[in-house]
C-alpha cells in the first residue's frame, strides 16, 4: 500500500524532476559531416532542428582541405573568410552555442563556400521565469470583491466534491489506493 502511494507521488513529481534541460550535441551534416554536398541540405537540416543555449555543433571534415569559419552576416553573404570570429581547422571541431540569436558558419575553402557550404543556426532565447518582485502589486478594488459561495446543504456525502476528488485521483494514479 505504501509503495503504491510512493508510486503515485513519483508520477505526480515526474514533470517537476525533468524541468532542467540538458544541452545536446548536433552532428552538422549528419553521417556526411561538414562537406560540400551533404545528403540533406544545411538549410533544411537547420530548420528541422531546435537549438538552445549551450547546445553544441559537431563539425567533422577533412583536415587540411577544409575548415569551419564562424563569421558575421555580411561575411557569410560574401564568403569572406578573412575576418573570422572563430576558425576551426582540426578536422573534428565542436562549437558551443553560447547565447541566443543567429550564428553564421562557412567553409574555410572559398570554392566550397561559394558553392553553398554554409550554415545559419538560430538559437532559441532562453526563457527565464519572471521574479515575483518584478511584477507590480495587484490592487483589487473593494467594490469588485464578492462574498464566498454558500456551502452546499446536501449532507449525504455525494455530489460534485466526490466526483472531483475521484477525477483527480484517477488522473494522478491514486485510484485503488484509497
């Protein structure tokens, strides 16, 4: 009996326990890696994924013949590899998405970049709960207050309260435990 109650409480608490999101690693280009003509177009790949702050992008490419260059939008558009924010050229590189917004990646091989080896990643904004202190106090005018509803006169023990408790117990896993 105690085990069933514990199990019911565990079911209730499960959503609370998984609130913290774990950062994920994305393999850019899937099994193909960072190449000129991946099986799945980089734009399509980026659009079907949801990137969060602290996720990482894993780039796998041929060291010596290619690299990954993180650039500004204007350098992305023109394939300008001469003004990098960051350059990765080890053949197996990981880039952490440290903040929300757009990140622009191009191939360090100018010909590959001009032929479409580019990637734009949109990192979703991290949602922060609003602290209660930041919310303005709520003022409720006394004229809008109403008296509480009268208590039911039915003393038989049946009625809406019993049905509501039954429904709550059913959805929380406590059915059969009471």
